[in-house]
C-alpha cells in the first residue's frame, strides 16, 4: 500500500478540526515516519486515527498496533490504554473506517496488549483492567 495521497484524504471540512489535525500530522508520512511518531508520543498521535478517512486509517492504524507490540512500548501505559480505547471507539461508531484485514490486525494486537498490562506499567487503579476492556472489544467485534 502506498502512502495516502492528498486525493486519498479527500476534502476536509474547515470546521472539522480533528480531521485537519490528522491531515497536518500524518499526510505524506511513510510507515516508518508514523511509527516514530507513535514512539515519541503514542497517546498524542493516536487521537488522529479515528478522524482520518478510511484509506489513511487502514494505512496508519496497523502502525499503531505494531508500536504497542514492540519493545519501544514497554512502560507506555498511556499508549497501550489509548490503543484499546481507540479500538472500542472504532467498533462502536466508526467501523466503516476499517477493512477486515485492519480490524483483524487491531484485534490480534488488542489481545496481546490485554494480557501485558504490567509490561506497560499500567496501574489498574488508573487504567482499569486491560482484560476487561478486551472483553468489551471482543463483544463489540462480533456485533455488526
């Protein structure tokens, strides 16, 4: 898959600040560049994913999954938690963004993240139980 072009992003409405922000930060970025962005601050950049058009989402969302499964994500409690919450948001209201392949990639990564809460140093009192969030993700995933 090629880097999404300006036409792949389509027109962005001037009052859609989230879509503008997503375009500003991700447009023209390679997979490697996007991965470095997530390494720097996954929590900050993940917010843009749901605001992207489908083609861009399917290009960049798997990079976020790759990051949270990497050694670079060790101790990144915000990144891991926001990854799981992004999937909930996707499944609850933005499912049309995702191809089946991307959804499968995200769900497989969520399963791994859900059992590695200590790896991310994600305090249960702050982030809740990742395993419970994953149970919600599994329920949403079967709903169509």
